[in-house]
């Protein structure tokens, strides 16, 4: 049986979780012999610059030619570059990573009218696009390979504020006035620096956008810190509404400070130990291997789905 070729397209201008997930999906396909990959890459990211470089069994294109592939993989604004080559007969896999795709006023919304097999990173995302999408929609539960890092807890608070730096700075200043030891990242940093800061801190306050398709730092904080605090971003509800080591607060500095103070208390003693155990079990359930099997299963079903 001959391999099917899958076309990928990446304008990699800055590292994001969205780019990481596309790279994960590439790895899922490369893990079996049924597919070969073609990649057109524009690479300018200062952080994680080699994410898409030098991948074994990938043919790199100097010119984007999705028409030469059997299957096209699209995410985000990739559609703009693909549509001049579009063929109704060519199967299209569309990765959907945010609920904003279902917002009629967002530039991504218009692409839902094009027929595709859509893979959604959470059920919240699937529900957001389902009334508008042309073609089948599947939820592929987010998978992640958690870092195996352990550091002494030397800080009381870590604030991940790259998506809301003003709020992060305000919380940092208020926490410092209360005598708390704080690490703040209000600009993008390497993932290893985020993981180290979480592991070194009793509490992580992770500040998402108002809405997300899935917010990975929340479960990373559950795994690495004693307690995680994540303001609601819709998709975070699937893990934040639990009896684990995580709490939700409003998006203002006073509410964040109150949640931090409460978390420093709730994380102590037997109750804190039990909640940390539950949080780590929840985090581990977001298995990259489970995601891989689900992705491979959909790709194998393309002939019947298309």
C-alpha cells in the first residue's frame, strides 16, 4: 500500500501553543508508515526557532504546492494560501484550536463554509463551530508531554502573564507589597523557563485570553505547582471545575490577590496533598499518546469521511 502525502503550511513568526500542536500532529502522522509529509515553512521565531526544522521524513518545499499532495492539513489562516489551489476532490483536515472560529465577526469564521474534516482541541471548540461548519467535526482531546522537572519550592507565586501583561504586573506589585516572593513572566520566554518557574512556586497564576480553545498552562500548573489559579476562559472549565488543586477568579488584580492568598492556605496539609494528587491525575489524563491514536484513527477514516 503506497503512502499518502499530507501537505502542511506554517508561517512560524512566533512560538505559540498553536504552532506546538501542529508540530505534535505532524509527529502523530510520522509515527506510522501510512503517510509522508510535505512542509512549506516560513521560520522567524526567536523562541523555539527549530520547532519545524530538520524533521526526519519531511520533505521541505521552497514553494507552497498543496496540489501535489493527497491530503491537505490546514490550521488558522493557512486557508488564505491554500484556496488558490483548492480542489473539491482533495481531502482537507482542518485543525481548530479556538472558540473564536465560531464568531461570525472573526476573520477565521469565513473558512468554516469550506468543506473539511475538522479536528477540535476541546468539546467547547467543537460546540462553537458545529452550527456553522461544512463537514464532520471531531473532538480530539488535547494531549501533552509533561516535563519531568522538580525544583525546590523557593517562591510563593509565579505569574504567567504573557497574554495579559498589565494585569500580571499589577498583581505582581500588589503581591510584593504583601511580602510575597514572586516570579513574573510578562513577555514570551522558552517553555523550559515557564516549567521551571511553575515547579519552583507554591502557586501559579496563569492568565489566559478571555476565551481560549484550550489553555494548557492551567494543567501544567496543576502538575508542577502546589496550586493553580486560572481566570475562566471557557475551555478551562473542563479541568478547573474539579476538586483538584485549581481555583478560578475574576480578571482583576484584587480578585487575583484574594485567590492567591486563599490558595496559599488551601494548599497546605492533608487536603492540599489530596488535591495535588487529583490535579496530577487530571494532568496526566491529557496524554499525547491518546491524542496520537485519535488523530491517526481519523486520518485512516478519510476515505469514508470524504
